[in-house]
C-alpha cells in the first residue's frame, strides 16, 4: 500500500487510510494502547476505532494483546503492532566500516548487525561506492532472510558535511542530484540521512547515556571530531542542517593547517588522525614507546595507553585537554546539563575524561561547570546504527511536512 499514490484514492478510502496511518504511528510511538487511549490520541469515536482496529488485525498490522489492567470498570483490551508487519533499515556508512541493521516495529534488531569494510575512503568513485552499497544491502537481506518488500523506510548515517536536503559536501557529492535522492531511487523507499554525529546524539538520547536529558551535547571523537546537540529534548541541526562542526572550532596551540583549508582547528590537535600523526612523528624522532613503528592506528594508541605506555597516555591527555578547552566554550554558550563523550575515544575512558575535566576546571565558569555532567557513551561502536532508527522515528513523530508513513 505504501507505493500507491494516496492522493488519488477516493475520498472515503483516503480518509480511512489516513486514520489507519495515524493509529499505526501512535502504536509505534507508544508501544501498547487500549481503544480508549487510541480514541483520545486520534479524536475518533469508539465505533470507528473498533472498525479500524479490526481491519488492521485482519491486514496483519495489529495484534490484540488481551485484557490490560483495570483503571476502574471493565478491563480494556490492549493492542500493539505486529512487530513483523514491516521493517526499517538502518545503514551506517562509516569511514572504515559499513554497517547494516534491520529493525522490526518493536525497535528490535533482527538477527545481527551486518558489518563490512567501507569504501568511503578507498579512493573509489561514487558509482563504485553506491554499487558496493547496493550489493551489501542485498546480501544482508538474503542472509537475514528478509523480503525486500517488508522494508518500508531507511535511515542512513554519513560522516562529513550534510545539509537538510540530503546534499553531502564531504563524501558522495553529486553535481546534479544529492545522495538522498540517489539512495531513494536505488531502494525505492523513503530515505532519511544525517551526519553521523547528529545521529549519535539521537541514539544517545533514545537508547543511551542521554536518555531523559533536555539539553545534551554529544561529542563524537574518532578519526575526526563532530558534535550532535539535543536542545529542548530535540536534535538541533541549525539553519540548513549543518550545525555541529565542533572539530573545526579554533583552539589555542600550533596553527596547523586543517584539511578544511583553515588553520588551528581542534581536529588538527585532538582527533584520532592528529593523535596518530603526532605519534608517528615522535616515533621517527626516536621516542621510546611500545607503539608499532609502522601502520599505526588510533585504536593501537588507545590500547597502548590502557597498557600503561607513558607516551600513549601523554598523547591522549594532551588531546583531552584541548577537547576540554573547546568544550568550555560550548558550556558557556549552551549551559548543557550533560556532555556525552562517544566514538572510538571511549576506549580510553578515564584517561580521556580526567584530562577533559581538568581542562574544564581551568577554563569554565564554576557555576556552569558544576551544572554539567560528563558521561562516556554506553553504546560503544553501535551508536550510529542505532541512531538511524532514531532518525526515522524523529521524522515519523515530528516532521509535519513529511509524507512518510509505515502503513
């Protein structure tokens, strides 16, 4: 039914479709509802709700969960969505890994997250990357034994600069179209896409350390540095969807040229790439360390620090101090209740958070600093793939201009 042009339906059928769509959306959002609760949410009468619920049960969308707890009077019947009536695809196109997950209508991952090497930084052209993505998606559906027709919508995470229209300015750039249009044409379903740091923040707010927080900043530290913001309990993207370029804020220290073309960016000192570059330079100059002398990775620096390598610890502490210095500016601007540190850096845990806190003590007004809690992400490397589901949920709940529907 999703593929039909709903505006072409006769008046009564279109009205009934809209009513069913609203009920399915409410059940997806709330989990379980009784008929009186559905009536209150939809402003429909009990006889109308009863007829629509019966139709949705017949169509396989809704399950009668039996009688619930009485709140005075007759115990109401409770209804929920059939978790396998439709599925949602999540795709995290990372710099190193491509991850694909399929979610049911209970927001559960079906089977396992499928992980593949990413071609994003493999010096391949866009057509090759898109073709590889399509092959990996089809393989995942076959391996998970999921009919493609059951996938109703997809959420995508992509690093780099993206705007709210789906135009990417860092990876997968196109002159006459954009990556969102390309993906929708390829999959023939609605697609929502956002920057990986914004999606990380949405995941933390839905599933992780920022649950229940009204104002939270989520810093994503991997090879690069990004920021996702939850303000007034909603993700904040800025005017055109490109807010959160935290890694390109200026910081005190060397005026190192950044790949963005500017000098003195935080990423040139505190990102995973900057840490590895600093380590390689010191190793060539004879620095004593247990780190490998060739093909060094960010994860190896973190592991060496956890194994008491003094040089690796010093590298991470220096990065943490600069991150804390930059976070002090954000605390003064936004007065957040919570900052979540996520990304690969979380493997360093207390090594990084202690130096961040020391810098905050040094650079932040005490009253504001004391109002802000620092937490390490609990979602490890799954934050972006989980966040793709949060992205879809955001459009289902709040985007009044979107025609997207699970039904």
